[in-house]
C-alpha cells in the first residue's frame, strides 16, 4: 500500500505529466491560482499556463479572462515581473496607455509568439512606433496591426527583426497619410520567406499596385491572402490570365470587389484554380463574383460579405450550385470568419436584398450541394409572397445530410417542419431563422410538448437555436417556450429569441 502511494507521489512530480493534467484548467484561472500553492512544480506549471496570454480580451464566452497588461505592470520588483513575462506567448496592446505601463520597466518577452496591436483613440498619428521595438523579435510568428500609422522604416525593421513571421494582418481603414510605399511592401513580401498568411483586405487601396502582385508570384509558402482590391491596370507580361499574378500554393483568398475591379474578376479564374476557401467582400453587383467562384474547381468554402445595396438573384445562386457541387460551406453573409462567431451584429445590417430567391431556388441548390456542412442565406425581401419558409429548411435537411450549421432569412413553422420527415437534421448543431410563425390556433401545453419533442428528434445534436422574432403575442408561444425550457435546462445549450442574429461584421 505504501509503495503504491509512493509511486503515485512520484508520478505527480513528473513535469510532463503535471503539465498535461493542468493544461485542462488553462481556461480556469481561479483553479490554476489555487494549484500554485501545492508545491514548486505545480506552481511553475500553473504560472506558465496562466500567463501564456496577456491582455487578450476576445477569448470567447467559454474561456476564462487572461491577465491584463495592468496586472503585469503592477508586479514588483522588476525581476519578479520579468519572471512572469518570460512565460507570455501571446500579448495584446490596445493603446499608448498600456505601452507606457511597461515602457519604463525595460521588460523583455523572450518567448513571445503572437502580438496584437491596435489603438482605440483617433490620435493614431501620435502613436510611437518605437514602443513596439522590444516586441519585434526572432520568435514572433503572428502579428496584427490595427489602426496604426506605418512607415517604410518600420516595415524594414519588422523584416529584419521578425524573419520567422508566418502571419501578418494590417488594418489601415482610416489612415490616408501612411508613409508606406509600394516598393517597400514588394520588398517586404519578397524577403519574408516563411510568411504563410497575409491579410490586408481592410487596408487602404493605393498600396496594392501591380509590382506588389509580382512579388506574390515568387512567394512559394503563401497560402492565405486577403486584399483590399485588384489592380485595374497590369504591366506587360503580368496579365492575370497568364496565371503569373498569384502565389502558386494559394488555397485561401479574400478580396474586396468594387465597380472598378469587378469587370476584371473573370481574368483571375485560371489563377485561382487551386483556391479552396474564397471570401468575397462585395460592393458591386455580385454576378461577376459568382461567375469567378464557379471557375474555382477546388472550391469548398465560399463566404460573401456586402457593403452597400446589393441584390442577389436566384438564377445566380442556382448557377453557382450547379458548378460548385463540392462546396461544404456557403455563407451569405458569413456567420464566422475565424472560427469565433460574432454575436453582436443586427439582423438587418449588411443583409442584401433578394431577387427572386424562393423556396424553389433553395430546393435546387440543395440538390446540387449534397456535401454542405454550413449554409447561411440572409436576404431581405419586402414581398411577403417571396419570403422563404420552412420548406427551404426541409429541402436542405433532406438533401444535405451532413449539415451542421443552417441560417435562413425565413419564416418558419416548427409544427409543419417536424411533421414533414423524421430525423431531418441528424447532424445539425446550430439553427438560425428570421421568424417563428405557426397557425393561429393556440396549442395546448400538451400539444406544445409533443411538437417540441418531435423537433428534438429531428435535430438530436442541436445546441444553439436563434430566432429573430415571432409573430405571436406573449403567452401564446407555447412551442417556442417549450423548446427554450428544454434547451436552457441542458448544459452547453443556447436558445436566443432576439432581433439580433450572429452575422459577422467587417
């Protein structure tokens, strides 16, 4: 007995095993804080896990809050502060204030792997880029810069100090006076040998001329690219139809499409033949963009966001479905761009208008897209006769057996849907609809429970259900109330009845 106890104590002194065990508590700071008091080994591992991230705010609803910059700056003396800084892998700064908290302490972050920098103040021009110098180091792999005035000199320093950078995001939406040049950007792209993801789709337009695209053609590792525009003019020998204007291994592409660049989209079809994930940000008629998508023979994910008044035609959607039968993700507009849904966008913001998109159109699309795992279609339509109904959901459930996420701008009768077919959504996890409406006959509590039970039999894996609104008075939504009661009683389930649906913002 004593020998087994001794063996157990010995096992719990193994650093690798303790790290594996405590890693399950990584998102539970309060419990990790208690583990610090067990012994020196547990203290070391707990501190390492608690301080992996610092200053990050958007860690998701299921995760614990990481320490803030203010928490780090409040530690003294400096050598103890440095002990915690040595464990930080991900760091987020929001403005000059948080930089100033650490600037005078000469703290280093030797293992920093990810840095996110953005300023929330309008005085971005006063932001001191020299404050970033201690954080630009060889170990840095991922860097995001939002609303910060950049320059050629800073880009050169980044190139020299961060040679192993694999991800770079630059957001300069309101910075017309940045001192970047296209020559410096092209040289930067050429020099960053390990860069795999470059996202500048929220940058300003004038930097992305043809010579920058020429640098892309020589980049062998670049797999994901996000651009704010496409060049309107191309130099001789670099025409898009020659497939010389894009990285050879590009698999994910995001681009904004406006009235100036939309006509040139078709010339990119050959260059994008290997693209698997395509995200189009449309500020112009979507016909050209949808034709481009039909030429991407390897396409599995298509997401479209909208800026301005856009109308989607049913014929265009059916053409897309016929030519892209391999699609697994179709989101218009996207519910999620980075794997983390955005829940704070109002239903009617950024929703295009419907042009003859009916239940029959959805039926045809469902027949051609049997591999769909995510299908989102929010189209605003003032004509009540053309509003989508539960028939569209039934067609999708019948033909797309792997569907996990479904969002429709539809008026849905749950009663009609559940009695249509059994096991309709065997894999569905998230459902979003515009409005719940049922017959004017008021169901009894017994009827409501039977309908709710059939609903869960049709969607046994459903964990999230969002309804924009209902057309019934309070107290008469017995079916909805019963579904809500069941889902709220189950751990990890969410039911939301609100005017806001999770459409991603850009």
